[in-house]
């Protein structure tokens, strides 16, 4: 193999979902080789900048091959850093792949590859901690040069209270916390976050104030590091106005999808009347390389399902839609459609300008934005699931 081994281990310690998440946080490019004593050939997943784009497992390719590899609960993996040139057959977001793969494994839709047992013997089980419950989001290794203070919390402590004001940003140095939101129907559990994940709103650095849209509670002992707001502000100040507006709109998008998730949870499924009569501007799954900013009117981002389109975000003047080449939100164009109002007016955005600003940022700020995009992706799935119920 021409490349170098950057990451290797055992699937009994890290399942495939956890391996893919770790590769995503490092934005690695190369091939993930999976080997098992119970398979005659290895499985291969092709990774481009942290995102799976294709896979091979015997005669299977693409998503079919990728999902089948979630059943390899024993074996070894090895990630080779190297250029890849295969065809892109997978357009789902990384977190959507992980959550769908683990769900299919739990529901028996994926064959578990393990030692053959005698007739009547109990089949190998998949540890619930590996696949069940809230999705666990982790981040990359922490850059301690940005940590200016540390604070400890204990099991059940409320780290952030919904509705309170605050503009600081924390990173989890060690431990796990749960994110939840109050609704008329009760408490809605959204996400579980672990080492390397971030708490707080990056947009608050730009506007100086922020109302917390969800609560965060410690699960066990949690060690947090407060990040240097002055240093991050200085970095953002050197970016173009377009990029700073983009960050604010990205932050607002997470609040939007979180709010809609709460509505579907508390009110149950309701007709998608908000998109009735609106023009479909982007069809889910279509090839779309352009990026637009709304000047007037409004639009909705909606996930296409067998039950029909599920609105997950409302976009207004100043918001954007289209293809973002440097962040994967698990929405349009590949994983959601966009519907526009009759009075919608947009202007084209040059995504290369935004990408240039993004790539000039420190790894800490880039990781915060990647975490924000991942939260949007996962919360979109949760909103869709509550709509279906």
C-alpha cells in the first residue's frame, strides 16, 4: 500500500460508527480497511475529508456495502492515508450513515458477522451502549492553548440552563453531558456529547449576547475547559463580513431545527402546510454546486420521506441555502430539498471566498463549526423521526 497507516485498532473496542466519527473529526482522506476472521475478504470504505463516499464488501458497493460492514462487530481496522480516486456513490452525511447503520444493526437488518454457533445457541449480541440511546457526539483532541479556565461538574449538575444568557464557549475535556429542551409535552432529550465536543454559541462571539436555547446536564463527572473568547474574536474579526454572516446563519439554523424538533415532539405529526404552494428550488439528492443568500421572502428546508416532505428549517432574509463545500450539515442538497415562497429573491454567494476564510481559521474554530454542522445533521434526523411518529 502506498499510503501510511494513520489509525488502527480492534472493532471489539471501537465499533464502526465510532471509527467513522473519529475519522470525521480529523477530516482524514484515505481508505479504511476492515478485516475479520469470519470473512474471506476485507471490507473497504473510501473516505474523503472525513466523509465516506464509497465502500466495497464482496459483491456489494456503495451504501449497501457500507451498512453491511456495521455487522462486523469483531475484527481489525486500519486507516491508510492516501489519495482516493473512486466514484462517489454515497451522498448521505457521515452522522446519518452512522445512526442509520447502528439502527439497522439493532433492528436485525444487518447480518452480524461473528463465530458460527450451534443450532439453538444464543446469537451474539450487540452491546446496547454501542448503538442504543441518544447519539453520542465527540470531537477531536483539544488544543489546550485556547483553554483559559477549567471547571468540574458532577452527575446531574446543570451546566447550562435553557433561557439563560451567556456568550462563553466550553469544550468537554473529559466526560459526557446530555442536551435537552423543554416542551409543553415535557423534556425532550436531543443529544449526548463527549470528549472534544463544544458547548455554547459561536454566533454569540459576533453579537456579544446569546439566549441559551437548550439545557446541558452532566452525566457522571465532567471536566470543562473555557475557551479564549478574545482570541477567537480576533480571528473572526479578520474574516470577511460574508463569512461572519454565514456563521450567524449557521448558528440560527441549528436553533431552527431544534425548535421544529420540539414542535414535532410536543404536537405530534402535523401536515406540512408550510411548504404547500411553494416552489421546489432544490430537489433532495440532486447535484447542486451553487450557494445562495436570501434577500427577501423565505424558504423551507425539508427532508424527503415516505410520509412526504418534513420541514426542518425556515430560512429568512440573510440566511443561505445550497452547497457548502467545507461543511456537511446533512441537509441540502443531498439530504434535503428546499422550497421557496413566491416572493423569494436571492443572490449568488461565492463559496470559494467563504472557504478561504474558513481555511484560515485555527483548528479550534474549524472544529467548533464542524461540531455545529454535525449537531444540525443529527437533530434533522431526530426531527424527522418525531414527525413520523
